[in-house]
């Protein structure tokens, strides 16, 4: 009996353990602090150029459960840029509704408060992609998680 039982246990163990690897999920939430690392321009949904941050340029976004705040620092520009508002995400989209911001941003908010993006998110990276009326990618901001 042992001669049959032990080989069967070994075979079942090997079959059980040799299954496809488990997919580890992670929190795809935007909650946290993110820094802009670069921007892409697209032509026909293909990245055609990468624009890297230079000379101390920084842009930070902070997401809480339902609120977003962002700020931009451009050393050679005296114009202040920041905004605050609410946001929500779906599986593939990010929608930000700005409530107020710096004087320069308020000029934009006065004409356009809701900003919709295609969202690509990974554990410590996300892209907010601006698309045209036909759904083609035209520009993206790419962020890494810093907290």
C-alpha cells in the first residue's frame, strides 16, 4: 500500500505545485505623492518624442482618497502653477475637476474645470494621457511614486 500511496502523493504534489505562477496584485490606487519624470508626444498612438525634466523643473501631484493637488516649479519662470480639486478613476481613465489654483491656473479653470485622461497605472508609475476626439493618444505626463 505504501508503495502506491507515496508515489501518488508525490505526483499530486508536483502537479499542484507546477501550476501557472500566481499573479500578485497590488493597489492600483493613485493615493500618494507622485513626481513627473517625463512627458511623451505621440503620433498615431506611437511615442515620437520624450521630453525630460531639465534645470530644476519639478512637478508633484498628491492624491488623497478623493482630492488632488499639484504644483509645478520652473526655476526660470516667475509664474506660479498649482491647482486643487477632486478626482476619480475608472479602470482606464482619470478625471480631475479643479476647484481653484494659482492666478495663472485660474485663467484656465475659468474656461475648463474638468480634465479627462486615459490612465495607465502600475505599482509605482502612472501616465495620464491626453487623447483626441477619436481616442488617439497625443500627449502624456508620466509620473513615479515618491511616497
